């Protein structure tokens, strides 16, 4: 892991790698956080993925459907970097990660009152149910996956 970080730092001197509790990209501070001491292959893939977000300059998304596009783009970039630094990313792992996001987005869009699948509202912070008119709030940041809170 440290070796890979050293290679990435040399390759992309504009990037900043900071030890943290989990792998993530912070557009606010411009840092890529990595879990200290992580050694698994999956950890290396995560590092490449977050590096992909950073190189693509991803900021927080607005609409939920944008999130999957950003995730996909970050994995594609990660795959390219992987080829350059000799780390093969397992395609199944990529699909699993994307599925996790799909499930999460799907759950956000289900009405907590009646179970109807709904569309996100224009301000991107709410969903409202066309069936029973329930309204619920969703967090706007993909780095803060809070639980839904029902408003009405
Ligand atoms: Zn991501
Ligand atoms: Zn409903």
C-alpha cells in the first residue's frame, strides 16, 4: 500500500494522500484519504478508485442519477491508472461496488409510507410520493449516507 501511494504521489504530484479511517476523496480539502495499514488487494483498488475521483475533479453530485455516472467514471479512470502501475482491478469488484450504489439509490427512492418507487424532486434534497404524497429528505452528499428522515 505504501509502495503504491509512493508511486501515485510521484506520478501525480498534484494529489495529496492523507491517512484516515476509510478510503474517500474529499473535494472540499482536495485530499485522498486512505486507511492506514490496509494491505489487501481491495484496499489498493479503493485507493485507485478514489484517485480516479480526484483526477477527474469530482465534486459532490446533485441528482442521484449523477452519482452512478461519477462512480462509473472513477472506476474507468482507476482501471487506466491500474494498467499504468501494474495493479489489475477485478471487474467483479467494480460491478459489486456499482451494485451497492444502485441498491442504495433504489432504497432512497422508495416511499417509506407506501413503498412506491418515486422520483427525486428538483431541489435534489427531497423525494415526494405521487401515490400517497409523503415527502422525505435524503442527504445530498455521497460522503454522508445518512438515514432517511420522513418529513410528512
Ligand atoms: Zn467512488
Ligand atoms: Zn407513498
